[in-house]
């Protein structure tokens, strides 16, 4: 796919999400690690920390709950763009 589209690896979150097989977590991880972009990711460890931090007792596998964890993680990363 990359070769067919000109041989340039996608380097933004939105472009990475368009690559077949790359989901939200992987796109965020690649963007933040490889391209030094301020992006958030949510995995099981992040869910546990956020659930404890915010006293969230909702089912972490529920679609709405997962969506809310992603929103919360985005807010926290946005707050920390200054490196604090």
C-alpha cells in the first residue's frame, strides 16, 4: 500500500489511521514515537490508571466507556503539550 501510494510512509495520525491494519492505538503510538507528535493512546494499563484516577467503575469493555477513556486521555495529553 505504501509503495503503491508513492513510497512515502504516512506521518500524521489521520494518514496512519487510513492504512489498513493500523488502528487508533497503533496510529497514535507511531505518530508519537516515530514522528514526535503529541498524540494519545489507550490500552489496558491506561484504562486501569484512568479508572483509578477518576474513580470510574463502568465496564471498561463497553463501547461508550472506551470512547470516554479515549476522550479523557486526549484531554490529559493536550494539557501536557508544554512538557509539564
